[in-house]
C-alpha cells in the first residue's frame, strides 16, 4: 500500500473508532448493557490491532504524523 492510501486508511480508522467511542456515554446513560459496551471496546481494539498497527508497521512515520495531529488539534482527521 502506498503512503497516500495508508494515510486515508488511518484517517478513516481513527474516525470509525471515534464514532464508536462517542457511543459510550450514550450507552452509559440510556442502555447500561455491559455486553454492548464490551463489544464497542472490542471493536475499537480490533481497529487498532487489525488496521492501524499493520499500516503503522508499513509506514512508521505516519504514526508520528497522526500523533502530532492529535496532539495539536485533538483529533486525527
């Protein structure tokens, strides 16, 4: 995968994980089902393990790029 495509994959992965994370407070308030919250956490972990880690192994400089973006703006994309 070339670097430009890798950057798009990372950005989309961060957005997906963020969207899932945004559900946690809603679930706490309106559907306190522990299994569902564990499912969200598992899905977010899978995004990290199955998508982000392999891309960052292939393009290590992208991890620093996205970390800097998160540090500066509070978000990856």
